[in-house]
C-alpha cells in the first residue's frame, strides 16, 4: 500500500472521527478540554506517548493485514 495514501486515509479518518464526536457530544468535549487544561505537563506528556504508541500499534496491524 502506498504510504501517502495510507497517511491521507488516516488523516481523513482522524478528522472524521473527531468531527463526529464534536457534533454528537459537544458538551462532553468542552468538559474534556477543561480537564486536559488541568493536567500537569508530565501527565499530558505520558497520555500523549501512550496514545501515540497505541496509534502506532493500530497502524502496524492495519498495514500487516492489508
């Protein structure tokens, strides 16, 4: 699979899902933004690293299955 196509598909899916969550539950997203602002830099960094690792794992599995 072409890496550019994979990146575009992933980016499009990310925008779609984030937009859908904002459309379905805008108040929950506001509460989450407030909660994120209250996290320490270390906690936010760790959450970002964990999310990135999970995302990389999902992409790896998807490429292996393609």
